C-alpha cells in the first residue's frame, strides 16, 4: 500500500489540518483510489466530523489501493505551518517505511524541504456518520461564514453558549445570555444566501466547539447549516478548490441544577 498526493498551493491543506488539530489530537486518514478522507469524533464525544477531498481536487493523485494511516494532528500541523502560501505540498506514504513524508517546494525555486512524520497505531471505533447524514432537518440555510463568526464573537462576551432559533417566514436569531447582560443578532431571510426554514426550531451549542470549527472559515466557499430541535447542529463546509467538511455538534442541555452537553451517543 502506498500513495502520493500533490497540491500546488499549501494554503488549503494547511487550513484544514490546523482546524482539525484544534478539535482532535489523533486521527486515522484513509486514502482510497477515489478520495482522501478523515472521519473522527472528539475525545468528549461532543462533535463528529467527516472530511472528504476527491481525487479530482488534487493536482496529482496516485493511489491504487486503500491505505489507512494514523497521525498526530498537532505534529502534522506544526510541519505544515512551516510552509508558505507559495509552496507546493506533496504527501508520500509507503507501507514498509511506516511514516509519511511531506515535501515542500517554493514556486519557481529548486530547493526542496522534506519532513518525515512517524505513524501511530490508533484503535478506531466505527463512527455512524451515515446515520447522522440520513437525519432529515426541517430548517436549512446557506450563510456567509463571516456572519456566523461575528455572531459567535458577540455571544462570547456573555456566555459559553450560542442559542440559535430559526422561524419560518422570519429568519434566524442568534442569542446569548449571561450575568452581565444579553445579546441578540437577528437575520431576515434576505440576509441568507439560501434558506428553507420550516416551523420553528431552537438549539443551544457550545461556543468553544463552534469557534474551533470556524477556524476553517478563511478557506470556506460555502457554509450550509441545518437545525432541528433536540438534535445536533449540522454544518457542511464547502472548501475552496474542492473538498467538503461535514460537522455535527451535540446540543447543550441546561436547567436550574444541571448544565452539560449531550454527546453523540444519544443520536
């Protein structure tokens, strides 16, 4: 088993790995003849994600047989951060070496930097991503990612939670309440790129996990969000130059005596 993947611009892969490293420590990367894929759940089981980049979205893609490799994302992130925007990136894996080789080359230059990263043995569990993707959500909208980033920064003044409400024929409300006061961010349907809002649905979600995933906003071409009361928030990030990141975030549970997150086992 082996593969060689090549991207002329390091920015996209660097942004993806930086985002993933803020959520999960170690993961298994699966490379097939058709796509590059990561499916993972954070250690607290609050969020679940799936990254898929098709063969066609790479500048060069050589893989004849499925390979699975375990990597420490923090270490991979440190390596990729050594690249500049004008660097190309090549990932190479050969089974007998049990390491991944990362090559960086500056555009128009002959010099090449090569990094090697030891692989990990990771015990993986089956993640029921297909079950979550099959859930029908009555409220769905496409939004400029920067609007959501703005709402998160506003809410962060007051609380660790972002409340989201979608209402048919009205739009969205992002809100947060704390000891010092409260905020409310109202959006009409005309503020959304696309919308299909049915009925009224609400949810409360951890700002920490929202801030972590929104690191990818700088390389996001399209952000689609789906909401259903008492269900995980569903976010689909269409990545610049190809690729898709699906993200599910479990809702918060709050009452007078208890405050905690549901986890993905509930769903």
